[in-house]
C-alpha cells in the first residue's frame, strides 16, 4: 500500500545517525557502529513506510514487486 505521499518504501544508507536502519555510528567518531535506527528511519517506520538499507536491495525489490502484484489483483 502506498502512503498518502505515494511512497512505497525507502532505501537508506546504513550506519548514519539519520538514515541507519539496522546500525548507527556510536557517536565516538571512531567508526564504530551499534545496533539501532536513525531518526529518519524511525520516522519513516512510524508512518508505515518500510525501510531497507543498501545491502537489502534484493529484499526491497521483492517487496516492491509483491506490492505491485497485490495492487493489480481484483478485490
């Protein structure tokens, strides 16, 4: 299902304190990451928009394909 803005999903770069969907940098400026989500990823999820990271392009494509097929089905 598309949101009111017509957004089906988001693909964001993991690690960023803003965009991370599975890990974010720990803030120590050493390049270390910790499990977590960035603020933009959290906001998108809060609005029902699935979030994938750049390593999940195949999963994102499969999700989008299934979404398109379900929208073409009658009923």
